[in-house]
């Protein structure tokens, strides 16, 4: 994502149970909240969602990696029925977690969801945002990005005169927060097809033609550059920037590949479009192992957005990006926050502990720029290509990137790591 947001954590809890259901020995221990943190719960392999917009209900059919106990985030949902291969099942929602014991086959969850107002689910403007850990306001999930899954999505009840833009399938493992839809009175503009055969377009809302045209001037060429220099795209052959209405004070974009979202007010900004496109490789194509590795997603794509606009646009355009980045970095340092790359693994709350600031974006971008200045941008391009080839479709951490930079270039990054990534503000 490229954004300057205020996200508000919405906490909810409910509990319910069903009658005439299949019982298993050991159900009670799990349903009473035993290990409700999900530490021993089964991971998700895939989720199929049938969404009914008219009444805000949905059915999630969830394939698990193996049979066993399930603890899924569902704090924003009203669950009405749960079943598996054997029929209707007992369940509880405890502390925002849907608990079901000894699930056999696919878990089917029928539920209602509601409109949210703090960038944490379905928004009044018709689009969805569930980054970083609000997927439980839209469907039962594990929000940790390391637990990748595939998706199928079907939506009905779209209001007359509007269109729902969403991927029907995501066949490669992706972080849970990548899935999204947007509903609006869209017009679509064709931006061309890359040499690898990927069709690139932009969806814009009424009155948004000029901004969409300006903001996506180099998008097709940037996407082509990513495919040629970083590697094959993972999420289909049809991609687009999609204008969305987030609300007052919410600016930037979100990496909902293959149809990433850009706030209506940012549609004229080239960097935002090219930044979000780059997440198809870093952040989505390669997931984060830990939230502390946020810089691997945002710092990498911030660097790429400026670098690639210089490649497909002009050196002057790239210089303008770095000038803007320096201003953003100065402002971020003055405001403060967590280091761009904190120590630990999933010990930080990315929102409450102030990791979601511009520091990972800008310190990360300048870290890569400093490396490129030292070893050559072409050599760094090769490192990014090789990193993607090694980790595509899997989770990785920033240390993996540091190790590969040093291995392939012989450049000692330790001073830069301390000054750019580990520095405390």
C-alpha cells in the first residue's frame, strides 16, 4: 500500500451455538476456549466466498491444510451456521475467534457482515479494506500474512447501474489481506498489454477520466518492466488500478492484486499506481514472514516505484520521486515511530506500536537507493530478480534480502542496516 491513513481498531466478540449437531470427544475443551489463541489450530489452504451484497450475508467454504481444530478470526461477523463434511457442527466465537473442534473436510460458515467505518472491512463507499488484520470483519480467516491461501470469490446483489470489480479466482497463495472487491459506476480504460501477455487497464469513477489518464501514463510500461526484470506475475493475466472512495483523510492505495485499489483523490499520482503494481511481486507475490518485516514489502516497492519511473519515464521523473521521498522521510522522522525494521517476529502490533508510519516506506526506499549507489542499480535489479525467483509464492523476511544482497554483490550492508533500518526514533 502507499497511503497516509488513520486506522481504528474495531474489536468485537460474540458467542453462539447450534442444536442437533455432530459431537466429537474433545469438543468441549476446544469450544470452552482451550488454546483459543489458535496456536494449535489448523491453517487455511483456500477460501471460497459467495457474497450477497443486498443483505450483507455470505457463505465461506474453507479448505484446511489437514483435519483438526480450527480457530479463525471472525470478530466482525454474525455467524448463523457452521458445518463440515459430516454435517452441522457446534461452534463458539470467543474473543473474536471462531472455534470449531475436529473439523473433517471443508468447513462451511454461513454468516452476516456489516459496513465498517475505519478502513477495516466493507466501507460505505463500496470497496473493502482488511489490511493488516481485519479480514475477520469480512470472512473467517487467519490474518497472519505468512499463512498464504488461494481464493475464489463470487458476488451477487450488485446495485443497478454499478459494477463489482474483483478477481473470481486467485490461484497462487496470497496473504489474506490481498482479497478485495470494489463496487461503483465504473468506466474501464485499456492501457495495453505487456510483452508477457498481461492486460493492463484502469477503472475510474464518474468524472475521473483525466486523473486516471494522468496517473496511469506509465503503468503498462512499468508492469512490463517488472515482468522482465523481476519475474513472472503470479495473479493472472488481467490487472488494473481501481479507483475507490475511502473517505475523508484516506489517501494512497492498497495492494489488492490483481485489481489493486487507489483512493479517488490519488488517482492522478503516478507513484501510487506503480507502487501498488509492484506489490504483485513484493508483499503479495512474496508474503511477509513477520509483521516486523513490513519494510520488505513497503520499502522494496517504494524503491522500485521511483526507480522504475526513471526507467520507463525519465531521469527527471525519478529525481522528482526521490525529492518527494526525502520530504516524506523528514516528516516521518520528525513524527517518530517504530524502527523501519524492528527486532523480533510477530511480537509487534503493526498499528498500535507505530510500525505503520512512513518510516518503513522511506527508510526502506533510501536503504535500497544507497545500496544501488554503491553496487550499481543493475546489480540490485538482479538481486531483486533472484530474490523473487527464490521466494515467489512463499513467505520471506528482510534478513533474507540482506543476506542475498551481501552474497551477490559482496557489499557489507551492516552500516546501512543500522542507520536506515534499525535506527530508533
